[in-house]
């Protein structure tokens, strides 16, 4: 077995492992993501120029 074949096989195995990890991660999703609160539509009266 030549060196080029060994390196190619290693690279292919590495790509396969990362592809499997990416697929599993995409299927599972984030595990500890806190739910985001809904956006508020309050207007605090900010005026450009600093004049209230």
C-alpha cells in the first residue's frame, strides 16, 4: 500500500466522521438553548438630538 493511498484513505475516513457528526448535530439541534422571550413593542420616547 503506497503512502498516497494511506493518506487518501485517512482523509476519506476523516471526512466521513465529520459528516456523520454534522448530520447527528443537525438532527439533534442545540441542547441547552434558552427560549427567547417575545420581542416587546415598547417605545421609550427616544428623540434624536437629545430633546425630550
